[in-house]
């Protein structure tokens, strides 16, 4: 199956400008198929998955 980049905006959003501007301690989000735990500036970005 080929990847179709034209549908990517339906599944992702580039919010790096918002994160960089406000520098929250945490940015938490859900519905992922793999764990994410990274630090961007002063913000820890984490995917929240059910156990």
C-alpha cells in the first residue's frame, strides 16, 4: 500500500509554533499507536495511551 501524503493533515497537525510560543511544562495527547516522550524547549511532549 502506498503512502498518500495528501491525507496527512487529517491525521496530524504541526503545533510546534504553539508549543514554542507558550512553553508549557507538558503537552499531552492521545490516540497514538506508539509511545512518544520527547522534550521540545521546556515542554515535555507525551502521548497518553491506555494500559
